[in-house]
C-alpha cells in the first residue's frame, strides 16, 4: 500500500465560493451570504435589524423579502462580491418570498452563478 494519490481540491470551492441562504419565520426575513471555503458569513441582511425595523411596517411579507434582498445586494457590492450562487432548502421553491429575495439581489447588480 503506497501513499494514496493526492486529490485536487474541490473545484466547486473556487467556482461558487459565496452561497446565498434564506430563512423565513412568521415574523422576519433573513438572508445570508456564506463564504464556503472559510465557512464564514460574508454578509447578511435581516428584517430584525434595528435600523431596518423602524422603516418597515410588515417585516415578513414578499415586499419585506424584496427589500432585504436589495439591501443584501448593496452590501455585497460594497464588499466586492460580484456573484453568488443560491442554495435553497428542500422545501423552498423559487416562488414568492424566495423569488423576491433572489430577484432583488440580482437587481442590485449581483450576478447569479
């Protein structure tokens, strides 16, 4: 038994380092972009944030989701993150709030991978 062959590092790490994940509760909308190689949150936006809380009347509907996506998109561009990939949970369909977040992130100028 010799030494096992050295496997090349997973390519996906370099193709899609930033992953957008969304979380919806009955009260709030949260969206995070996670830097997968280091497993850290690169940027996030939530309707729970104090600054946003005052400006939003309803913090859990599609309009709130769109607003969170817009803010997240702007924050990503400020941090020089030009593109993200979207990872949906099993029960999440590309519809409603999920679509609102993704579309407004794209409208802010962030590309999808």
